[in-house]
């Protein structure tokens, strides 16, 4: 009586592998996600380059440079969709109707989907969901100067996923522009989201913009410094004084030779704020009040990052970065 079903069950029991089609987006890019638990950075690689340029043995995270074999970079959403797809295959097989198309259509993107943006925070990273439509103008598309791999991301990311090269010099100005775009998203978010939700997201984006600005400068300085045959101590350029001292020794010009006193003072405050956002959840302590010379806050207050501050910070970092590019040519 159940001959067909029994035959089908036996066949399914022997199934060890189901290939799941992965759709690329309208521009031909596929989603990837860093497998490092503390990172989970999301980015895209052009499907052709993923096939032809990227090596199976090693892929790099554009944000943290974690390296892992090519099979480890599926996104959480893709794995979930694949599970649904595989389940669909079994169900359909048992129903005697292999309608894989129907299952595949289940994994199509929800147009209201959120893009998760990772934030550095004490003890790991928080993911902030930003509506995809709002995040799209923040997406930076780039092509590695060394290997030609095309990839894209939102936020600050500097390593080519295919060859691992630091691409900060190439993307520095563009990265700062996407940071400015993110800082200016306030009005759009207030229009599209509820007021409370919008405020939380705007605060996250502005805080992330401060962190990305420092990161963009850090990666640029590291690359310029390395190009002259040095290796900087890890995170040396996250610190304004330490970084300035390295350049003073290397090219005879510290930051005070490059920018005026008012600019250096503002940069000092913003770098300190970044430090407190990343390590103290933005809570001001005595150390901040003394070191930043910022008199706006009392100990125990939480930093409030304004759009104007992010824009000024991006301008200052851009000016300093461009000067270092010009002055550090070997
Ligand atoms: Zn990563
Ligand atoms: Zn490359």
C-alpha cells in the first residue's frame, strides 16, 4: 500500500546533501557574514569574484580581518533560509511533488527587512537593526586595488575579503562620506519610524559614526606607516598622542605641526569620546573630564553625540588624514 512512500523515505534517508541556491542581489552581489562571534560583520561580495578570485582556503573579514575558509561565511539569514529550503524539499518529496521553486521563493527577501549594523561596545559588539532602505545610501562599494575583488559594506571596513590587504588609503575619503551620510539620517528615520525607535537608532548611528571615524583614521595611519617599512603597535593610532609621537619620529611632524591648536583640542575631545563609547558605554568618569578638557560633562553623565559633532570630527580627521597621505610618501 505505502510502497511509494516507503521508497521515497528510503531515498531521503540516504540523502546526505542538498544544494541550496543562493540568490545574488540586483547588482550581482551575495551576502556574507563574518563567522567570528564577537564580530558578525555583514558585507557583500560580487558573485563572480566570489567564484573566480576568492580562494576556498581563506577569506578575510573586511572589518576585523578574521580569516576562515570560504564555506564559513554564510549569513545567519542564509542558513535559516537554507534550513527552510531543505525542509521544503523533504516535505515536497514526501508529498510526491518536488516543487523546489516554491521552497526557493520562501527565501526571497522581505522588502521590510532590517540590516544589522554592528557596534563596538564593551564586552563585544551590539547589532543595531537599521531599515535596509535607510542604510542603503551608507553602503560603500569598492574594488580591491591588488586583486580586483568587488565588495561592499556599510560602516567602516578596510580589508579586502579576498587577499586581506588594508585598503584604507583607497577608501578613506569615501568612508568618511558614508559616515557623514549616516550622521545625517536623523530626519529620514524620524519620518519612517516611531519617535522612540527613531531616537534610539539615531543615537546608535551617531555613536557608531564616532567609532567609525576613529577606525577610518586608524586604518589609514597604519597603512601609511606600514608602507614606510614600519609596524605600528596594535591600536597605536587610536590614541591621538601616541599616534602623533609616531609620526613626529617618522616624518618630523606630529599632529600639532599639521593642525592648529583649536583643531587639536576638538580632536582630543572626540578621540576621548570614542574611547568612552567603546569602553565605558559612554559614561563620563574623572579621567575623561581631566584628559579631554571637555567641561560640558560632569562625572557619571552619559555622552550625548550630536550630528554637528560627528560632521566636525569627520572634517578634522579628513584634513589630518590627507596631510599624512601627502607628507608620508616614501
Ligand atoms: Zn569580522
Ligand atoms: Zn584584494
